[in-house]
């Protein structure tokens, strides 16, 4: 196992609601990246946090936001949920912002009705 | 055009068969390349890194051709347990301060008895 944990495992929300997903990084890792994986697609990069700062962002609207805490765990927040936000949300931890080895957590499966 | 494109498959092969997956990437600044394996409803797991010199890990051989921007994965003597989705991945960090994994859409492999 990678030592990366995510909660909750599954979540059902309705359109317009807000959601917070959580990720605990592997011990010794200071970087967390978040990815969205829609059904039948590969994961897409949302953003990366390094030492509590957003360090890079993919093509996602501002209603996707995040935080990283002093212990390097991280949250992904999504406001004004849309049906298309239904996906598997994956976090990956690494030992640096440019590290090529990212370890994935088991993911949170979000369903928006 | 997607940054990383894969043979869509699906591939259905008998046990013992040899199967090859192909992938192309469009960002010539991509630094590192990988093959990930993803089982149904699970997180992606690193299968192997890909080098220009080619690398082999047991029944798996990966190859990178930077001139053609082409990546391949060969699986010999397929096992039932090889059934999964195989994701071609590029690490893009050129000109940025963060490492973003860019995934292909994945190729589904089913190995049957």
C-alpha cells in the first residue's frame, strides 16, 4: 500500500451543493496533487499543493479549490456541484513538487444527482 | 488533440498471448514517462517507468522513442491477473514549478482462459 489515505470513500450529493474531500499524504511527503477521473477516461490534473501553497493548476474552474495543512494533508473543495462533477477524485503525494513518483490514494467516488 | 493518446482497445487475448500497447504524446517538453495499471474501481498504480534505452521487468517491456514521441508496452505470456486498464502517462514540468502527470484515456485489457 502507498500510505496515502482519502475520505470519504463514496459520497452522494445533489446539484448546487458543496463538497469537501480529504487526503492524508504519505509520511515524509510535502506535495499533494489532485486528479479527477471521469468514467472511461484517464485522470485529469486539478491542482497541486506544495508546502501549503497552490503550486500549479489544471483547466478547472475556480469553484474547485483546495487547502494543504502544516502536516501536509490536503482538502479538495468543490462548490456549486454540477452533474459533470460526478467522478473518482484521486490524490497523489510526492516528496517534491517536481517529483516524478506520485503515490495515489484509493480515491473518493463522488456522485452528483 | 489530446496530449497523450492511446490505442483505445479493448484488447481481449487468451492466456499466454503477447499483447502490445501504443501511445503517442504531443508535448515535446515532457520529461518522464510511465505505464500505470488500474484495476476496476481502484486507484492507478505505477507499473513501470519508460526509458529511451528500453526497460524490462519480467514479462513487461517498455520503450520510449523521443524522436517519434511514441511509447510502447509489451506484455508477454499474458496471465489472467494482467486484466486491467493500462494508462500511458507523461510528466510535464517544463517551464513550470510543478510536476503534472498527464494521462491517456487508458486501454482495457481482458485476458481469458
